[in-house]
């Protein structure tokens, strides 16, 4: 696992590799596909695929790059430091709206079914009590969509609360210090927050089914140029999901260790995630499919919140090019 504290480190390493290659004068194989992941149960299957050798078995060289937050991963993708981003549709929309890149979702990892949650301290009994209060969120991330959905359920908008912007890793400490009254969060940060005395869940994504989707995102030109390379990624991650289902105890222990939570906490967190098998990918990614509809809903919510101005229709942001036909290798 490659851990990058700051994206600039990747730039230095990349330049060093180019210099070495240039000095040798030798031809090199295609560079590995760099896949950015952040802490989230659904993304662990990407790491598992690497650790179990499934990427290599499918004939694709992959480097998994671990970053601290969705914002870090989105920035790395936007700046060309990684080739694939494990992200929500919110990061996909923000990248498309704010940069010159043309990203597309080519694989649906999972749907959040309770994994994204709004957790408050004992001073907040209901969502309505959040009016005027500080709520921890990460900027330009799925937090904004999830919080908007929670507030909407109480007839409120993001304008009714004070947004305290911070990365996921800082939220448990801010909740512990009572500098914020609530946090929009997800595992593993949410596991730590919910363990704090007096905290309770106000809302979670199980009350907004199909709205929060995790996908693998790459540049549309790259997918069109080398669809089989991305197909190999899809097959490898699907193999990891199947392997984890057959070796549940071993898989959960390994994934929980990486997320730095207990196996019991990881199992609970995983219960809030609906994985999407290979057989259902086309139904989600095809024109008019559920991913396209979720993009439209997310776009509407973020536009109303003032986070986005406009982006293309959802059909331009998803593709089935990397979804293998049934039985294809």
C-alpha cells in the first residue's frame, strides 16, 4: 500500500522515475494504473484485489494509492497524480464541473445503505435542533449531499446550519471537544464518533436509498482508448468481493485492520453498504440506469446548495465500456 501524505510526493516520485527511464534509454512497459482509495468499507475490496493478486491474475498492473480523505483523492485525480479514483458521485460531479477533465464512472462499487450518517451530541435531540449549530462536513464531498438530504427531511437546507469544514480524520476530535454539535460522517470516523458518550444518530443513508453511490472513476478518453485494461480492474474487484463472501472472517479481519477499527466495528459498518456484483453493473451504468438517475438527483441537490453551477447530463458521466460481457475474459 502506498501512503501519500501530500500529493506533491507523488509528483517527485513520478519525475524521478521519468529521469531514470530517460537515462537508461530502454523501453518500459506501460505504467501501472494508479487507483486512489480513502477510508470506506466499500473501497477495501480494491485493496483486497491487490493483496490477493487478482489484478495481476487479470493481467493489469495496479498501484493502490491510499489517501486520507475524498478531497485528497479528488485533488490527486484532478491533477493527474492517479488514474482512477474510488469516489462518490459527488466527487465525480465536482471534478467535471470545476476542471478540464472529462471523468466517467465505469464501475459501481456500492450503494450507501446506512453507512453515511449524521451523528449529534446529547444537546441535539432532533434534526430541527441543528438550526444555527455547527456541523462538521468535508468540503465539496459526499458530506454535503448526505447532510442536505438529512436537513431536507426536516424541512431545512444547508443554509440553516453553520458548516464547519474539516477532513474526516478531524471529526472525532472536534466532536469530543464539543466544538461542533454534529458531524456528517462515515466509517471508520463514524465508528469512533458513535463510541463517544452521549452521541446518537440523527439520520443515515438508509433513509435515502439509491442516492449515495460509490464508483470507480477514470478519464473518459483513457477508458475509450484502453477499455480492456479497465475491464481487468472490474473483474479483479469483483473477484475480491466474491472471495470475501466465501472467506468472510479472514476478509473482515484484514479489512478492519487496514481501517484501524475492530472486526466487529467493520462488520457493522459493512452492513450499511450494498455491494454491486458484476452481473448488475450494466443495469446500473446503462443509459437511463440507476447511476444516471442518482447523478441527476445529486446534481440537483448540490446545485440548490450552491456547490455546483451546472454539469452535463448524467449519461455523459457513466459508461459501460469497461463492463465485460458475461463470461468474457
